């Protein structure tokens, strides 16, 4: 039978390996999260720019439609006057 000191040393060695693997995995996971967070910031910035452009187009389209309605009403009134 193995001496108790050898068994304790083997258990300690196996435990140290497991702890090292867990620490390495946590470090890689944290790095991955940082990369994803940076990419999400870029995506957020791009989406904000697109939303701003869409708001601008919406305003221009609303004004254009209003111009058509106004011009149509003016033309109708002019025809009534004739």
C-alpha cells in the first residue's frame, strides 16, 4: 500500500492541474467577452448612424408627400377659380 504522503502529493498535483486549467479557461473566456463587447460597440455605433439617416429620409419623405398634397390642393382651387 502507498504511503499517505504519496497519496496526498498525487491528489495535490491533480488538484493543481485542475485549478490551472480552470484559470486558463476563465482568462480565455474574459478575453472573448472583451472582444464581443468591443464588436457590440461598433455595431451599436453603426445602427445609430443608420437610424439617424432613416430619420432624415423620413423627414424628407414626409415633406415631399406634404408638398404633393399642398400642390394638389392648390391646383384644385385654381381649377375651381377658372
